[in-house]
C-alpha cells in the first residue's frame, strides 16, 4: 500500500468565510473530511500542518521551512502532497525544485480557487488529482490542478478567479488524470531519480522584479540599490527589449552589471526572450544583462534568489541561471 503525506500550508483550499472575508483556518484533516477523501483507499494518508496562511503572506523563509519538512519526510513516504494558496503557489513550487536536488519521489502541489467550505469548490477534484499522481513512480516537483499535472518550475497562475487558474509555460503539461487513468504527454521515464536527494536551502531574498513601462528611467536602479537589493529581474517588452530613446535606463544598467546580476525576462506569458532578434534587445544585451530565456517569471525570480545564496559573482550567477537543473530552462 502506498503511503502518502499531505502537508498543509493554508490558502483558499483551507479557507472559511469570516466577517473579514475568506480566511485560512482549516487543517488538513478537516479539508479531507469535507472533500470526502478516505485516509485509506489503496493508499494510506498521513497529514501535518506547518502553517495556515493566505499565500499572499508567504515569505522566502517559509520556502525553507516547507523544503526542510519535505526533505525530512522523503524516506518515509511514497509521495508528498502540499496544499497551498494559489497566489504564490508557482513561486513555492519553483523554489522547492531548486532547494531539493535529485528528488526521488513525486512532490505534488495543489490548492483550489474556491474554498472547500463552498458547495461548488474545486478542492475535492484537485486533491484527488494530486493523490492519484503522488502514487506514481516519478520524481520531481509538480502542480496538480483541474486534472492537469504540470511541472512545478514551469507553472504560472494565469487567472485571478477562474478555476483553470494555472498553465504550463513553454513546456507541455506532464500528464492528465482521467478517471483512474493517468495519460502522459511526456514519457514518465523523463522524471526518474538521478542520484540521492540533497537539501540545499541557501538563498538570498534580496531580489526585486521591475516591470518596464514607457518613461521608466535609470533612477529606479539607484533606488533599488540604495534599498539593499542584490539582484534585479527586469520584465522587458516582447522578446526582451529595453527603451534607450529619451531614457538613461540602459546606461545605468551597464554601470551596475559587473557587480549586480540583472536578468531579463518578458512581460509576455509565452515564448521567453530572444534578445538577439531586435536592435532594442541587442543593445540591452550589450549592457551585460543575463537573458532568462524561456523560464517563467516565478522560476526566474526564485532561481536568482537561490543563485545569490551561493555566490555574488555575476559570471557564476550567469552560469547558474543558464544551467538546466530541473527542466526549468531550455538547454
């Protein structure tokens, strides 16, 4: 019999209505009871609650807590499920993908867009999907939502209210759960253990994400550095362009890139950046900016935090950012 652990962290899935609106208050056992999930049904479920908060309130130190709890449980369980609020779920799933190397079990994140206390809640469906996939002989961090299984480091939240809130970005859905069957888009052999699990929770949270808008000037860079940030993620336009007409932004970035890593991602949801395609991208590339290629914004941000935890050398960070660890970036 497969043995599963469900770790509760809170979120909409754990919420009930209060005078201040929905609030995360339910424990995992209460959630499973409301979802009519049996604790033994061809599997055995244990549960633990390590926090119970709206995921808007998640901080980087919480990722370390979750990663350590998962790592501690690896030897005792065949699969681990983490219930999590949807707002920052993709960030947590991405960071855990880097913090736990060489995973040998499926770690499956799930949540819901409607509280388990609501009649039409999607929570039971998503929990069942997560349980089904957590019993598979695969390794890695995944997200289970609306019958889809997505790679954790490739997942982004794309809807604020709709039930189909998550999409896999620049990478196929790993699988679909259909009744009792799991239909793989990618051969499960691609998700097998490679070495022994290793916990690596070194990170530096001093990363800021700046969205480029018309009129943005270089003084924003000075403000960021004065505030003590050690890394910058720029959400540029399209394939990775930055303005240089009537702006000192490029000049200011060129000044800091020898000592501060600046990563270029895109405001577009799909396709990533190709900074050699247009003149505005090539000029930005000449400043020493590091392209994020086809990584999600969430993976880019958390990977930079993780990289900064290991080194402050910009060229070493460039190497880390362009190394494919868990299929987060196209090699």
